[in-house]
C-alpha cells in the first residue's frame, strides 16, 4: 500500500473480473470501493465527493455508480431500444453538503469503472453462494456484467417500477 491507501494485489493465476473483484474486497477497509479496470482509466478529473455522499446517505437506493464511457452517452435511449421499451425515468438528483449529483438509474450492472458500497459488493458474493442464478459469479473467468447485469435487467423488465430500487446490506437485488 502507498500513502493514498492504494494496493495492487497480484493473483497467482487468471481469475476473471468477478473473482478478481471478490479477492480485492478482502483488502478493502472502507465503506466504498472504486474499481478501475486496466483499460478504463479516468480521462478527466471527477469530483467523487457528491457521488460518495449519495452512496453513503441513501443506503439501499444507490449501491454503485458506473462512470459512463463515451459509447454510453445515450444510455437511456439505447437501453429502451435494447430492453423492449424499458424506461428508467429521468436522472435522480441527490443533494449533499459536497454538492448535488444527477444519477441515471442503472437497472443492469456494467463492468466499467465504478464506485460501489463495499457491503453491497460483499453481499453480492455471499448471495451468489446461495442463489443459482448468481452462482456463476463464483467461477473462474466470469465477468460480473454477464451474470449480474443480465439478472438485474431480467428483474427490471419484470417489474419496471422497481428498477431503481436495489436493497443493500445482504446484496439482495430487487
């Protein structure tokens, strides 16, 4: 670890995104974790304070915040087209002492660079051990987006009015 608290953990073999994330969580001692993929670094300065406040103040409403890539500029429209008309609504404004942040509901997990509640992430892997649809997250070579993303999207399509709600501590996705 360096003076900023960053740590690089070298795994003994290739694990895939899901298991590498799970292993990294063993070293996290903060309520939030920022996952930066090797090929998706920040291209410009980002004020994380309002985002962190939204994650910490609205427990259960906001579990992770994905930082969009250039090809996701029209995310709401493209999701509506791809997901059979699923409408996630307008962005939601979270107000905090560090400023306001507009967040677009994300009814499916994306593997891009993101910041998340550590308890939500840990709960996700606990839940994967108990629930068949999420169990592949515990296998080598799996991308979280392929399993959790599709699972969340399926639930969002089934209950669009609940697409923005995701319970936290136990990792339960509703």
